[in-house]
C-alpha cells in the first residue's frame, strides 16, 4: 500500500468523483443517505410501509429515528433520487461524501495495482489526445468538424470491436497506418483496464469502481504542510481607475527554504533580475497572464497564498478565461458566494488567503490591510507603503514609455509586497496558526483552507454531528426559507445586544492610560453544555501552553461553536422575557399560570390539540375549555389566548433547545452569569476599570498582566479616549501602527469622511491622545471658523465610494452624487444644463451627475450642521454646553480656549 494525497472529492454525474494528486481521477458508486423531512409518527410509519412495498426501493437499507424528531433514512445510489417519495431530501451530496470519506488534503492508502490502473488511464488519455492532434494535422486542410468526425469514427470502431472495418471504412482508408497502429496499441491499454474495472469513454476515460479503492488515513499535518511548495503572489493594476489591465504580477515559490522568484510585467526594466526576482517582460496583458499560468503549472505549488485571494485570483481569471491552474484544467472559483464572504478555491490546490488569516488573527486591529498586519507581526519598521495609488498611476505612465527607473520603483514596491507575504508565513504568529489549525482541521474533519478562512468553519463539524445525532441536515431545520434566515439574523443581533447588556457598562468621557483590549471567550464557559450534543468539541478548549495570540484566535473558534446555541437561546429568551413581562403585567406568576395551562392542554381533544400545536385554535374553542371558576375568570378572552399562545411558543422553544442541544435555557443563563461574575471579580481584585465594550471586546484601564484572566488579552494601548455625546452615544478612539480606531485619515475622501473631516479630527485626536488639549481645541476652533466663513475648498468637502469611483456632496439642500468627466455612458441634461445618468442605489433610482468638483456649489448650512454634530460627539462629554460656543458668531478668545483646556485636564 502506498500513501497518496486525495486532492478532490465531489459529486459528479450522480457518483463520487475522486482525484489523487499526481495520479488522476476516477468514480466510485458510493451509496448516499437520503433523510426524510421531519414527519409526524403516523406519516413516518406510512412512509416506511411504502418503502417496504416498492420493489425498486425495498432492497435498500433504511432506518427510523424518533428522537428528537421522526425521520426516515434510506441508503441508496444518488441516481435513485428521482424515484424516491417526495418526503426525502435531495442534495448535500458532496458534503456527505466528505463527511463520510475524507476531505481534500487527506492522505489515503491505496493499493499499487489500483494506482497502476490510474497510470494506465493517464497514458490512455494522453495517447488519445496525441492521436487527435495527429489527425488534425493530417487533415489540416479540412474543416474542424471533419477532423472530429474522423477521430470519432476511429474510436467507434475500436470501442465497438468493429476492427474488420478499419480497412474498408472510407475515412480509415485516408488515415496513415502509423495513426491506426498507435490507436490499436491504446486499445490494448484500454482492454487491460477493462479487466479490472468499468471504463467508459466520454472524451476522456472514466474509471468506475463499486467499492472504495483506498483507505482514508489522516489530513496533512503541520510538518507536512511546512514541507509543501507554497506560492505567494501579488498583482498590480496601476491604472485601476481608468484601465483595469494587470501589468505587474509577482510570484515567489517557497519550498523548504528554497525560493524561486519571478516578476511578470509589461514594462522594460532593462535588467534580467531585480531585487532577487527574475524579470519577464511581455508585450500584452494576455501574454503576461498566460505566462503566469504556465509558471504555476510548471512549479506546481500545492498551497497558493495571496493577500486577498478574491481579488488577485479572480482578476487573473477574468483577464484570461483559460487561467486554468487547477486539476482538470479548472480555473479559480468562488466556493462560497455570500457577499463579502467569498471563499476562493482551486481544484487540487489549497488556497490559504493571508488576508483571511489576518482577519481571523488580528480582528482587534483598526484594519487588516497588508501594511497594518505586517507592522503588527513584523515590526513598525518592516513595511511601509512607499508609493501612493496616485504615484503608482504616474509611475506606470513613465514605465510604459521606456523609463526604466520608474519601472524599477514599481518593481521594488511589488517585490516588497510579495516578500512580506513570505515573511508573514515564516513568522511565529503564522506558524502557530498553521500548527493549531491543521491539528484542529484533522480533529474536526474540516478542510484546512476553510479553517483559515473563517472561525465559523468549525461549525461544519457541528453540522456533521447534528446529522449523526438528529438524522437530518441542520440547514433543513434552521435555514429552510427566507423567514428562518431572517430569524437567525435577528438572533445574532439579539446575542450581541445581550452581551452588551450583560456587563451593563456606562461609558464615561475621559482620557485613559494603560488600556488593555480583551476578548470575551463565552464559548469556553459554555463548553460543558456544548459537549452534550457535540462531544468532539472539548479538544478545542483543552489546548495547553498557548500565547495570547493563540488564545485569541482559538477563542474565536470556541465562540463560533457556541454561536448556534446562543442564537437559539437569545431568540427563546426574547419570548421568555415577553411572557414574564405579560404575566407580571397581569399580576400573575409562572407557578400560578402553569397549572392552568397544563389543565387547558389536557382538556383538548386530538383535533384541537393539533390546531393548538400550530397556534390555530379558535377563540370559541379556547373559551369552551376555561372553567368559570378558574384562575383566569376575570381576564378577557383575548388576554387568555395571548398568554396561552405565548406559553405554547415558549414551551416549544424549550423543547427544541433540549432536542437540538440537550440544554435548558436556565443552564445557559447560569453559565453566562458565572462568566460575568468571574470577569467583574477579576477586575475588582486587580483594581482594573472596565471603561468600554465593543461587541465581544472589553477595554480595561489599569496595571495587570492578564495571565490568569477569564478574558483573553489581545492588545495593549498606551492611551485611549472615550467620548459621550449629548444624546448618550459613546465612542472609543486610540491609535495603533499609525491608524486611528474608529476614524480614518487616508489622504483622500472616503464614503464617510471628507478631507475636511480628516484634516479636522485627525490632528484633534492626535493632540487629545498626547494630552495637548489646547492645541486640540484650537484645531476645532480654526476649522470651524473656516467652514463658517465658507473658506473650505470644494475638493475637501466631497465623499467618494471607492469601488464605484462615485463622489457625493451636499448641494441646495440635498445630497448629490456625481462622476468626474470624461464619462463614456449615455447622459441626460437637467433644467440647469448639467449632464447626468440614472443608476440604482439601495433599490432606488438616483441621478448621478457628470461634473467636476470645481463646479460644486456647497450647501454651507448642511456642512456646518454636519460638522457641529461631529464636534458634539467628540467634545460634549468634556465641555458640556460650552461646546456650542465654537459655533457662535462672536470669536472665542485665547483665554476661553485655555480655560476649556484646563477644564479638560481636570
């Protein structure tokens, strides 16, 4: 037996389609478990009876599950789906194959004879392609359809054993003897394969096996992953605003310390090597992309690691529909298409997106751009964006017209980007992640690339466990329709709100020093509850000898595992709270109402009980079962019905939680209360002040190493500022690696912040965090004065949506949108003669003007009101009503500013 790597396992042509790296592909006729929908006991009995009586289905194994739901399962080939009763659920084929057999990236043990058959298949397919090419060459003066006809007829004679016609067939008579003999030799290979398995010609030779011809062993481990060949790549589109041509691609192949570096470009650097990269100059973008494709196929890396795979790999694919760098000539595809959450896959390779790793590992940073991640991991001095996008645009113009110095500047920028990807890979932070996540991927039977993509990937294992214990796909219970999906989204929002209310922080305006950003690991405190239904979960919480970085991202996986149970709990808690509130409103307790509810249910006949189960019992039927001397005699019928239905919904929710998780709501409430008490006790004992909360992050001010803390410390912040505006809304600001948390200073307008905003609040925040309150107030005062005097340039008042390159501004009482000229689309002119086009935004049609920024006529009143709102948000908590003096017509004196600054210092 030999160990080989399984690189693909999917559903294809109603069979299991498997690829072994380096050997090829084949089909397996593997049975599929078809579950029924959730049925009543009577309907499940009836379905079983129909299966027993159906001669085409009675032969297949089946089973009946009764807890927590009535479900019937049948094990049958996928092709039988069309004759199954309508109660059975189709789909989930690839998912089940991977759950039952193996994920891509798994070592399997295969018999040498079986592998020899795969080699013969490759030999046969390559030989057939060669025969076809020779026929095309021989009949080069004939039409392509004629060439194909000759090839098909030749194959038909061999596959149908009409070899006697080789000398009489008019097409064969025109073929050279050498081609026929080559095809005859291939037929011998085909016959040899046919002796051991079913082989079907479909343009390639499909091998079919009735039994699994290999034994799954384990997924790639950490040491093996380190030894694989990795590809780090980056692309540049210098004229991205006007021309989306890819003109630079950097490739770095890394294997066991050895590197191969290439840079493909449309510019002439007048050198063969630049900063260790072999320079390859191309005449066109098509040639460049084809060369990149050829390079990847030649070097054959197993792991592809860009920084933002969705952008780099899909851009390359869109430039060349034949960017086939995966097995079976496949191109990079989106395996998950949910907006903003796309996961990119390449058949036969692993895509480990370093941006996704950064978002998983460093979610607590102000952003996860390459510059920020590199500074945090490698040090502030390691990486600096040396040229802006505007500078890149100008340099490209020079480089494309023969300026080699400009080309070398861009090349240096690109080489640094790609080198940084390698350095991130080699960093202790990434190596810890690779080790931890590869071990967890093996333990939880989840593809490695999924684990790097999102902490929610671990729930794939929970879905598998749910199917094993409950007998139906979890999505069929919780995400079956739009209403259910919306309900889950509501539950997620309720969960966030519940955690914020749990700690009940009242933020106080102020400047805080020695601040610790920590992460709430609620999954850890719920681990024993999670274990009841998902017994495999404990290794996630039992890992030892971890540093803060590891504790953080593993806590994110722990919280992801708990999320499903928490969402259901929060939705149920809403009903429980509503029920409790209504009981109290009516002067009742649960202990009083519950006996009445039980007696009411017991009095229902079978038909009434079914209607009550779906909340369709009429008021008249309800009234007929309320004794005149009951507890509820003084309540209106509507009030009674309302309480009965609400209690029924609560009971159903509790039963569902017990069925899905083996957990009662009060147990979750108790675990969360214990977690809160532990956190607050920790803070009190160490004299830490809890100053702020953002979702799962808690901010503490004070001195402590957080070694034995019930929360996970993720970052240290020298100085932070908490603001509370006049309406009580709060915000936290601090600076990390040159970026502000909750504010952007980027040197160009964004969809939220104008350049005026950035030039106002950027310096203001800098001064505030440095303790220079007078300079901070002076910035606000001077900028406000400029705005009140209408002395701000129009280019500093616009906002810009980055993706669409569309600008917006305030003019004549409205927010307007516009593109800069020139504009190639169709336009209309309004009454003033200004050209515009019509576009859809958030489901509504809007006018988008074509105009220069200089033509903007700012609505100064709107801009001043907008600015005042931002100033109030920043300063009201410090100055109170005095902040309004910044907007009065009378100028503020220097002494007034100093007095305000002194107030803030205190």
